């Protein structure tokens, strides 16, 4: 795209012209997805990141300024968001594995009553979550739906699902902490 055309699209976006976003989407979506699939090795994550980028572009259209090139902005934003995704994914997997290992090492038959009590407290804390947050958390943890499946089912972005699950985990851990000082037990949630 030549710079004049990019400036025209930017001006149209600033003015709230949805067809400008649609034009960008049709022009760059497949290429950006292919770029991230190579980078992430995960087609669903790549598509979610690109879709979220276009949502962000629309939601912040008045403030976004493509200083150099629209195309380079889109690729850099995708790469940045992919790096954040990988960081969070790796952190979550490592934490889950550490907690699981800690739990397996410390488990014995005498803790069965403690586990039942913990499950009661966990369910109680989930029931205290706001309705939307509770629904998203249960779809993720009880039904085992992916963030993408939840987002599709509820008509929201994947990042919104991820944020709600993170909020729920924090609130549940805080509630459990009122009963237990060993917060490692809250690893059941991860």
C-alpha cells in the first residue's frame, strides 16, 4: 500500500468508517494469520490474536497513528501480542506443573477430609463470583472449554475470557486464603 492510501485509510478509520476496517481486514487477515501460525505453531491462537488486533484497531481508531507504515504496524502489533501470549502460556503451564508436582508429593490418605473441605470452599468461592465471571470460569474449568470456544459461545473476545478467568482465579484464591495459609492448594484451579 502506498503511503497516501494508508493516510486515507487512517483518516477514514478516525472518522469511524467501518468499510476502512473491513478493507484492512480483507487485505491483511490471512497474511497476518499465516505469519503468526509460523511463529506460534497454533492456528487458533494465531487467529484469535489477529482478530483481537482488528478489534483493538477499531476500538482505538481515534488514537492510533501509523507513523511509518500501516502494514509494519499490523505485523509488529501481531508479533508483540504473540510474544505476550507465549509468555503467559509458558508461565501458566509452568505454574500448573509446579503445583501439580507439589500436590502429588504431599498427598496421603489422611488428607482426604481436607480435600473434601477444600472442594466445598472452592465451590463456595465460585458461587460468590459475579454472574458473568462465574459463567466464564465454570465453562473453562468445569466444562473444559477453551478460551476460544467460550468467546465464540458468548460473543466476546478471547482476551475478555482470559481476563475474566484470571479475575476469577484471583478471587477464588483470596477466598481460599481465608481458610488456608498454604495457597499452593489453590493449584486445583489451574
